[in-house]
C-alpha cells in the first residue's frame, strides 16, 4: 500500500512539475538570450508585410487594410498579379512588384486560404523524410509549388532584373503557407542562379513571415545568410514540428492539438530531435518580435531579438491564448512597424559613431554569427550543414561579382554547367510531367527522396 502511495506521489509531482513548466513558459523565453536587432537590418520587414497584404486586396487603389502612415505600395509598379484562377491550385496567389525607390524586385506570396481546397492539398502532399533536396529534407508539396512558380516566372524575373541594370535586389516574401514556398524558391534559385541571369547570391533575399517548418536543420542554418524568418511572440506554426497536414486537419480543435504536442515533446530528448535529419524547422535567421512577458498583463512596446539558433530553434509550444492570433499578417505588420519606430528612436538618442561604421560593424557581426552557427551544427554532428569546397569557391566568386557590379561592371552569367547543387531541369522533370499542350502537371510518381 505504501509503495502505491509513493508511486502516486512521484507521478503527481512529475505531472505538477511538467504543468508548471508548460504553463509558465512564454514566447519571450525562446529568444531571452538573443541580441537585439538593429533598425537597418529590420527595416525591410514592415514593408515586406505590406506587400504580402497587397496580395489579399481585391483593389490595390482602394485597399481594405490601408497603412497607418507606414509604407505605401504604388499600384503602378505592380508588374504582375496572379490569382487562384491562374495557379489552379499549384501555388497560392502572388504578385511581382518593382520598388524603384529602393531598387528591389519583390515576389510576394499570400498565406493559407481556409476556403480553398487546393491550399490544403499542398500541405497534405508530404510525409516525414519524403523529399530530399540539396543534402537535406524539405516539405514535398511546398517544393512542388516553389518549382512550378519559378518555372512560370523565371523568365519574367530575369527580364526585369536585366532591364533594371542588374542592380536591383530580388526578394521572395511569403506569409504562413506562402512563407514555405518563398523559402524553398530561394534555395532553388541559389542553386540555379544562371536561370535568372547569373544573379549573385548577395542580391537574393527571402523574408518568411510567420514561417511554416519547411526544411531540415542543416538547410535552415546553411541558408541563414539569405533567408530571414519573422515570428511574432507566441505564434504556434514555427514552433511545432507536427506535420502541417495534422495542424490544419485539427484547426477547429487546435488547443487540444497544442496540448498533446506539448505532452509528447516533453518525453523527446533535445539530442534526439537534433540528430533526426528528417525533422523540419523554420528557415534561416530568426527575428522574434517580443511584446509580452511572464506575469505581466497587457502588451509592451515590442522589441526584436535576432539569432541563428541551432538547438532551441522554437522547439517548445507556448500554451497561450495568443498562439493563433499572433499568426495574423495584419497584426505582425502593425507590431513590426511599431518595433521599427522604437528602434529608430533609440538609435537617434544613443548614436555615437557615423552610421556607415555601424552598418559595417553589424555586417561583420552577422557574418560571424552565420559562421558560428555552421560550426555549432558541425559540433552537433548535423550532416551537410557546412558548404562544400566547391560551394565556398562559388560564394567567393559571387562576392567578387557583386563588388564588380557595385563599381559599375555588369557581372556575366555563368554557363549552366557551372551551377552546382540540384539542377533546375532535373527538378522540374522529377516533380512534374508535361501534358500534350506543353503545360506542367503534377507527377504522382514523384514521391521519392532521390532528388539530391
């Protein structure tokens, strides 16, 4: 009898400890040790959020979500706008926008539409370890969508970039479902830069807002210099490694799913998570917008923390009533704009050196953080996290090309044979097949992990 009472007491204490840790765990704990972001590096985020919001608008000249004094989109600079009628379920709607003031070409992709069956099909098209790419694992359905989209728009992007004198940056941006597509598009483009006129890696950027987990840890760290993920406080999507199809099948009972995920993750050691090469993560460098703290009511002036985490990359679900509301693109845009204003005010009050020196110092810090993250990935035995010798040489050549273009020299496109990594044509042929009319259609036999 006493033995049974002792076991019950141990179980009660264990459950109480777990409940206390989970109930007191808040979103700000994930980035507690991260340094603060600077206004220069975070400046594009509110603008990118506004461009993604434009994809949701039925009329760009009379927007439903007008900006509160922040960035305003010029409808005359929209080069192309594509709806569900054109994509036919192959990708979410998107637009291509040329910002001539900031010298940027932006492809913005909208998030999940709960009323569209095609969006769910993209999410359901995946299994754990189903799709390999560039030495790591990625979400199969999102890679298909990214490949189709780039196959459709690569000529447009190449033409616009060359018409603008090869000086503009190419930015891929997306929210939720679209963030996964945008991130994988970035990875494919970097592996096949010749398809876009030999665009340097330094001129390609991705902003994944409220990102879906779409790539394995080695790829998430490897491309942290070009992919930036933005997470608002308690957002559930970047934190759960639960397959996306399970999340959205349980969308009407999400609190139950979140609780079960918390319970399951309690019994999975951190080392085991890191050693699983098939486990998907939110991509790239992380920017965490923090505005709530433990045992403090209400929202506070938001601050942005940033890092390239290897372990502890948003691994813990937050039991919060804001876990779903923090996923909304409208709220993320407002909080990002507010955080940027606060950072600019703080910088103007404390600036002690010329801005050019600050930017140079921050650039060197960002590069060092990326190298440190790659080294840590190696120490944790995460395969393929460090670029090969060929990739290192190619990156150095890219930097030389970028320097030449800054001096007025137009970099020459490299021949197709110089493109390392996954070949674009092989990728398209593997994921799709062509109909008699020449259009790409989904290849049902493409569910194989042999694209390397």
